């Protein structure tokens, strides 16, 4: 029998949990089917379609991916029904989004392993090689270039796309362009420096991956895919339109102000973000389209895979957050308090 854990679980799960508690199998199956049809499958399908941009010929892949994501989501519900005292789901739709996001990336790795490898190598070099950098200017697109260029306007992508056919550039970079993996790895940082010197300004990371793959003759069975992120879906709601608009405007302003906080305050605040009932509400940002999961991870300066693991545990307690920041529990509390006070001052007109 499932105990009442409504204070810890998403209210969307309440009808299903109540039916399980009453041992009404038929009602539980009906409640679960309605939940999936109304709230979960729309999230899964929206993310798959926008993230992978599948054409009509790939509808079988879409169906398979939808079932894979749904199966993983149902596995989490099974854990909840089997061990309600140890397991909870405080955001059913956010859980579905996170799982689908992982399923999409696993599909990309399977279908485009060589290009995915180049993307990871470029990211590694840009974040480890002195003088090079990878950053976000507007919270949406990733830029790459020399570290001294942080904050400078992005160079038009058309200029970067022309490099594979630019004879002058190819003459400069010819010794660095090879399709031999071992030689390619050793010369990747030099190739990046040559590209940046030639372009003269920051470039979009997605376009850099495309150009590098072309120059290095990296090919997969799929055409190059951009890294456009849709970490949310438009979800049906009973709220009136005016309130939804006001809520989104507030969340957009809140997100802007949060991004201005010092990193330790951002982490202390967002990882413990709760509503008035004590439930985690960080998922409000991706659900409303204010910030995707990737953008939140980048703002908090956590690798995406690590952040995805932490996402399922939100909200985190202060001791866990302290461990992530190498700080004491009390320091985390103080940082969050300072962050809240600053946000209250900056958002005074919204309250």
C-alpha cells in the first residue's frame, strides 16, 4: 500500500497515488493513462521534435524515442510506488523533460558519434587550453574565442562558414588539417587559434563545430545538427492568460537578476529554490520557457551531465550544496540569504 506523501510529490500524481493507496487498480491505471496523455507525452514529444528536428522519414525514430523516454519515466514511478518512504517525485513534468533530454543526447551519440566526439574535444580544448575560452553572452548561445574576447560581439556566422572554401585561410591552416585522429588531437588547439586569428572575433560554438567537422573531414550518416536547445514544452494550464503573462514577465526579470549574482549565491539560491509548500520550483524556468536546462546549467557553471543528475534530486539540502561548493552548511545559508536580499531590492517593483 502507498502511504500519503502528497507534501513531497507533485500534485499531478495525487489521483494516481490515492488510487494506489485505496488499492483500486482500475482507477490507478485510468489516472496514470490520463496523466501521461495530458501532461507527460506532450512534454516528451515537444522536446524530441524541437531538439532533434526530425523529418517525416524519421517518425519511427520519434515514436521509438518517445517510448524510451516514457519507459524510463514509468520506471521512476515504479520506484515511487514500491518505496514511497524513500522515493518522491516533486516535479513529474520536469522529470519527463530531463529524461527526454538524456534520451535525445544518447540518440545523437549513436547516430553521429564522430561529430559528437569533435564537439566534446572542442569543448575540452576551449575550456582547458590557456588563452582560449567558451562562454555565453546572452544566456542563450555559446561563444568561443580567445579568453580576452569575453563580452565582445559575436562575429557573423556567414564569415565562419566560408572558411572551408577560403583558399587564403586553407593555406594558413593546411598543416593543421588532417583526418588522422592522433594528429588531429595534437593540432586541434593550433587550428582553433588559427581560426580565431583569421576571423578576428568571437564565433558561435555551434557554427565552430560545423566548420571544424568540415575542415577535418569528420562525417556521420546524419547531416550536421545545431545545438539549439528547447528544454521546455508549452504546457496546458487552467490559469488565465493575463496571469500567465504576468508570471512569465516576472520570471524573465528574476532570471536576469539571478544571473547577475555571484556564482556561489546563484548555486545556493537555485539549488534550494522552493515554493511556499516547500517543494522545488526550479523547473518553473524551463517549463515557462524562460531558461532551458542547458542555460541553467551554464549559469550555475556545472557540466550538463552532472547538472542533469542533480536535477532529479532538486531541491538540494544545504549540506549537499555546501559539498558542491566546498563550503560549510552555514556559509550556504548566509549566501542564499544575501542573494535573496539583493533580489528583493532589485525586484521591489514586482511585489
